[in-house]
C-alpha cells in the first residue's frame, strides 16, 4: 500500500479518516480500499480517548469498508463489543465535572472547546497510568472505571494536582469536582447499569471544584493503601436524590490540595 505523503494527507477532508481526536489529530485514513484494509488491521493498536470515540471510529470504518466492497472478516468479532475489555464485578467509578461550566462558556466563547479538550486530556493522562478506563466523556463530565479503589484514588489526586498546575485561558481558575464510589454494577451491551453508577454521579455533582469526595465503600477498599500525606475526613452521612439510603462520604485531603469547601450541594445531611 503506498503511504500518504504529508501533503497528500493534509489535502484529504476529515471524512477520509476514521478517527479524529479532541486535539484535531487525524488517524486511520480510509480514503481508498487499500487504506481501509490497513485501518481494519491497525484499529486495535490505536489508543482511543474513550469508548464513545472508539464507537464513532468503528462506525466510520465499517461504513468505508461497505463502500469499497470489503468484508471485514474477523474485525467485527474482535472489535464490535469493546465493553468486554472493561472490568467486571466490584469496580470503582470516578466522575469529574467542571465547576461553573456555563459561566466559563459565557466568558471564553470560542475558547471553551479547546479548554474542554485540554481538561479531558488531563483526566485521561491521570486515568491510564492508574490502569483505569475512560468509559465516556460527554459535555463537561468524564466517567472512568477502575478495578482497584486505591488506583482510582491515585488518579483523582493526580487530576486535582494537574488542574491546580494548569494554565487556563484568560487566567480563569478552572476547577473540577471529583466523586468516587464503589459497587458491583452489571456490564451490558450499552455500558454499566446499576445503582452504584447513579450513586457515583450524585456524589460527584454534590461536590465543589477542587474537591474529591468518596463514599464509605471506596474508603474501606482504599484505606490501607493511602499514600503518605493523604488523609480522609468524614463529611457525615448524606441523603442523595434517588438513592434509597444515606451514604457516608469522606473528603480526600493532602497538603497540596484545597481543603475548605461549603457543605455538599444537592444533598441533605442525614440526621
């Protein structure tokens, strides 16, 4: 297969690539039959940003294969169900959310998309070394899963430290709220399903920018593996909308993180 020169590659439209990441890098050319076959062979070697990105790239590639009359034998069975790669059983969820995203969008306008892409890259850069999996990145939220609770906590700390060290457009103070919860959800064709998924989201969205809030389930699984200088402060038991029982939550503290926050949002302290 003749390789594309830099000039030829630059002249191709975005539609001639199966995958374009959030930074605009174009991967897996599908401009002709030879490149489609090459993309089918190399698909499993690409580090996609999340499962949504993988799904979109897979769809483009399969449509291109159909257009060129190529039967992707072996590809569908190997790639059609990426959820098989996600951990099952007891897992720890990590959710991040940008605090004040609407106000940031109003201030930054066209610059907000680049900021959002930078934040997602920062989160992924912390999740992957901790052997986590980014399940989805929608809007201002990133949803990741880990087999081990200590690894999820390690990633959360790395994210907050990187956010504090970041230089953001127009000198804005960009902060993430982070929530962690552990449970045993079902892994289906459409992703994780279960009350633990909703609990993780409720815990995340109740927090404040710069804060890491974890459930008692995560504390129990990670307490014996806390890094030096990291501690957990009880915030009490809180009632979250849609959850049948109060959840005891804790704030993760370290000398280089913010420590003083208002009470949790969208939750009521259990009596």
